[in-house]
C-alpha cells in the first residue's frame, strides 16, 4: 500500500473521528499525527516542526495576552459603553465588530491577527449583555477568514502583483489590474458581512457545545480572574500591553519582528507586570486548542508530502476538460476543488499546487485565466469548515466552545452562498471565452 493511500485513509478516519465526537478533538488530532509519523507519511522533524509552528505559538501567547486584557476595567468599561450604544441589540454589536474585522483584514496579511485583536472585546461586550461567546465567535471568525486581503488596501494592495507573477511564470499573456481581485471578491465580502451580522448568530448555539471545564473559556475570557481587583499600575499595564501588542502586529512587517515573538513578549509582560499571576497565565491557554492546531498542521504536511496535492491537481485538470467549455461548470470546479482541499491543507500550499494547473488548463482551453486564478484564491481563503483550514478556526472553536459538528452545521449555508455568488459573479465579470 502506497504512502499516499495510507495518508488518505488516516485523513478520512481523522475527519470521521472529529465529526463523531467520541474522542476529544485533541486526542483525535494527536493520534492522527502519530499515525502519520509511524506510517512514514511525515518524519520526526516535521512532527517537531508542528509543535514549534509560528501560528501555534502565537495562538497560545494571544490567549494569555487576551486574558490579561480582559481583567482590566478598561475592557469592562468599553464593553459596557458599546452595550449602551447598542441598547441591548446584538445586531448593532455585530455591525460594529464585523465591519471592524473587515477593515483590519485589509491591512494585515493574516486572518488570525485581527481575530486576536477583536475577540477579547467582543467576548466582554456580549457577556455584559448576558450572551455567551458561543453566539458570536463564529461570526467574527468567518468574517476575518473570508474577507482577508480582498480590497486593495495595506497587504491587499500587493495581491494583484502576486497573482500576475503566477500568470507570467506559467506563460499567460493576460495580466490583471490592482482592482481585479477586489472586483471579483467584493460581492463575497458584502455577502459575508451581511451574513455574519444578521444570520450567523441565529444559527449559533446559545450555550457552548464543548463543556466549559474542557475548553477553559472562563480563563480565556477573563471571567473568573476578573474578580480580583488590580492596582492602578497593573490596570494600566493590562491595556497598554494589549494595545502595544496589537499595534506591533499591525506594523510588524515594517520592523521585521515575527508575529509570534510579539505575542510571546506581550504574554510575558502580562506576568512580569503582575496583571496575571503565573498560574493564571498558564490556565489561560486551552491546551486542547493548541494540540488540535498542531495535529491539523501534521495532516496538512502529510497530504502535501505524500503527493495528495498533485493528485488533487490532476483531478481538477481532468474535470475541467470534461465540461464542454461551459463557463459556469468550469468556475464551479475551480472553486470547489481548492475550497475542499484547503479544509485539509494550508491555503498557500493549495494555491501553489493549483495556480499552475488552473492557468495551464485555461490556456489549453483558450480561456481567460484571470477570473479562474482569482476564484481559486477566493476559495482557498474562504475555507472554514474544519480546524485544519486555518489557525483561526481552532481559535474560535476554543473561544466559542464549538466542536466539529457545530462548525459543520453552521458552515453549510455560508459555504453554499459564497460558492454560488463567487461562481456566478466571476463568470459574468470575467467571461472565460
């Protein structure tokens, strides 16, 4: 039996275990990772690399920074102020936070960083209203995931140049303008914002699906720890450290510090200044979220290293050749394949595999490759159905108390809507023939 076959079998069994929920998500993730190792799908260096992944370290550190921030009166006062402005309306609260998420995601080439910045404030705001975080974390999560780098602002301004590089490297004469990615993705941005504000909270569970004692959400949200009064110095340090970390994350590319280092420094500062006691900082990190993320990275590496990505690419090319030059069908294939693939592999890996195949397929069909390249990017950026899709998913699973069944249930409708809008809009704005 080939390693590719073994890898696919383990991956399928992992997903089934996630959905059934008989084992904890962390247990499934760690078991899956070690099965990939003992069967030779990944080596020891890859396993260790999963534990030291920059995003995983950043997630763990930001839980500590957020816990310290949530102990401050500043957070409580801001949350209460937002609640008063919203006059008890969850919809008005979501309008503010979702729009803030969309804006931040245009300036930062990451969906995780904006989520880290906004989630502590949103948690405290809804708690002041007597609403559990499970009602809103999913909305914030998919808002940052789907809309990241969609507009030509900040990091998003370089997207067209990156895509033009792929086009030129693969022999395509067509080149896109700085506006093309925005034109293709703007309807999905608008749809996602509307969905996250008005619809997603209605489908979100009123109570966490995962038991509070398992996900340690009280520590993450700062609930139990916030009862101990802090000194004015500690109070000031709590919000100064958080805002300093947030600002540093926004401009990290200008001074070259990695984002994980910024978050770790912030977490240490919370302890050194007395905002958090060492035990409080340790308790603020939900271990199962970190282990779930590590296991997800292991699966992504296994699928990539065993050639599953190339298999997906060949499948995409063969399907495209059987469409009879039907633009809608071609666009549908170009969306679905990367969307599904990115549930189990990094979006950058998916794009690196599929961009050349998509471009070459378009050239062979005599089709304009600009729309297909953008829709592949949109699909890989919009994957949020599994914790393997992006680091933000296990993060909002931890804060919202969701299991795999919950995010699958909540994700079906937005996935269908995003697919339909993307396919129809791109086929109209960027005809293939």
